[in-house]
C-alpha cells in the first residue's frame, strides 16, 4: 500500500500532463486529435460528410472512445485541483462553475442524448476543449485576459447604449411603426444598427427615431474601432512577451554552455564560421548588434544574443568566462579590437581569432594575443598559389568542396591517452583510422614536420592530423 501511495505522490500531474515536459507535449497533441475525432463523429451522426468510414455504428464507437479520454482528462484536472488547493467549499464551487470546467462537462456529454437544437452545445464545447490544448489559442486567450478590464468597460458602454437606444426607440416608434411591436424588436434594431450590419428589416419612422439611429451608427463605428484597437493591442503585447520568453529560453541555454565559441558578427564571414561550427558539432553563440542579421541567425537555428560585442554585458551574457574561443569577424577593426580587449579582460586564456582589414590592425591584434586573418593577404596567397601551382591549388579546392571533405585537426595527448609514450609505428592511427600525422607540436612548443615512424608521441604534445571528416570524428572519440 505504501508503495502505491509513494508512486502516486511521485507523479506530478501538472508537470506530466499540462507542463513543459515531453510527456505533456505528446499528451496535448493526442487530446487535440481526440477532440478532432469526436467532431468527425458528430458530423457523421448528421450525415453531413460525404466520406464513408464504414457502418453507421462506427461514429458511435468513435464518440465513445473520445468521451472515454475526455473523462480521463477531466478526472486528471479534478484530482490536480484537489491536490493543489487547500481552500473551502467556495473554491470547489468556483472550480465547478469556471468556464474550463463547464467546457469539460459539456464535452463529455454524448451528442445523441440532447435534442435539437440544444445538442449544438456539445460540438462547441469540444472545439473549445481542443483549443485548450493549443499553445496558440492559449496565448490568444491570455492576451485577451490581460485586457479584460478594457474589454469589459467597452462592453458595459455598449450594453448601456443598446438598452438606452432600444427603450427610446420603442417609446417613440410604438404605434407609429408597424415593424416595432415589442421591446425585443427595438433591441434587435439597436444591435443591428450599432454593429453597422443594417439588415433594413426595421426602419425608424419618426424624427426622434432617426436621430437616435444616426447617433447609434456613429457610436457603433467608433465603438467597433475602439474594440478592434484593444484586441489588436492585446495580440501585439502577447507576441512581444512570447518573443521575450524565447530570448529568456535562449539565454538560459547559453548560460549552461561551457568550452563553447562566440562568433561576434553575423555577416558574410560570420555565417561561414557558424556553418563550419555547426558542421563540426561545436557549441557556439552568435553575438550580433543588427536586429535583422540577429533574427536571421535565430531563424537559422543558432543561439543568438542581440547586442554589440563591444558591450561587456553582452559578452557576459554569451558566457565569455566559460568560452573556449572567440571569432571577431565584425566589419570594423575598431569594434573587433575593443571586443578583443573586453574579452581578454573577462577570460585571459580564451583563444581569439580576428578578422583584420589593415596591416596596422594585424599588429595590434597580435600584440593583444589574437590570431589574425586578413582577407587581402589570404586572397593574395590563394592567387599566388594558383599561378605557381595551378594543379595543386585546383586539387585542394576540389577536395575542400567535395562531400568527403578533407579536414585538418589537432589532438592533444593526455597521460590517459592510449597512444602516449608510443612510437608512431606502434599505433593504429594510420591503419585503423586512416589518419595522417603531418606534424607534432611537442610539450616545449617545438614543431616536428612530417614526423618519422620512430618518433615518440609524448604526453603534452599535440598531433596535427589530416583525414576525412568521418575518420577525424572517429579518431577524436578515441583520443579524447
């Protein structure tokens, strides 16, 4: 018995079925499907669909199954209510009379039990029940709730105007207008006129009636415009809050990163860097000041912070202290230099690579401890290589752009690495992983190019290797 009680306590109904967990997401999709299925059964009852799903009893079976799951959902909500509330009977009554509970109750009523036209309540309730499991519908309702004071005030004014105009019209038109025989006729006319529908079935005959009609038409146009503005404002505010919540989720994910990379700038160079980081499955954050470029990065699926990399607070948001490296690829050398200084102040050991547009900037970046890439120098180098060794340059270009891309990577040798202390010939690096070691950077920072088979892989050294992307990924899993 205790085990059963413990298992029940461990299940959090709100989190499991109505929260943000994966189970809750699947449950919402399932209940939306059930509500849609029940509506299909209702349409089938009235022979309103041309699709033949089978014998007529199939609709009854679908509805019975739908009602079963709706009762299950209602039971979950009721249990959750009693678990979460410690209030008096008044709270229970308010729960029963709440719109959500009434919708649940009407939803579980069998459609065939109610006579026409009262049975129309059932499909309407099931539509609203399905909307409860839709995130978009919930956001719309939340937006309207936030404006409930303004909306209620507008409806109170509308009600007084309709009641007042109805009474006046009934008094001045009774006996003189055969179209207005009761107060209900006057109310109908006021609603039709105020909403600017104007069916024309009832027309004032007296001067006072026409004056009231003119006033009601003007106020109707103004009132509808006012209500539209309030509803539009509610939607706009909700959309902004959804965007803010998205940014909060993104910032939370960024705070959890470590040994990641920061890309400052999402221009032409920044996009290439981001794609390469994504290709190698490296965690990174984009820091972009331009909102349009930042939203482009978000749409591309990257963790993005909208702000300037020159701002210390923005770099802190990017978790600069836990970052492994930073790419400074903004258009301005001054911005890149200032961001480098700020980044080094926060994280002295961070690996910085900067894009430099001038010789003076290259010297400053190197002085501040950053590796530099100059587009002009790189272009000049590529052009010279194509002139001197055209076939080699063409081969490298083809290989780098092929599906089986040849990659160059570095691997640090720790004391726990199985290759530590062994000669290259004694390892299976070449035979098993098809990796070519082109250089070894020793612990003392000296470089051995094209190492020989008898060279020893020492602890603390770094292997510079070449191989396909797939082979490099396999080798990285073993060596790290």
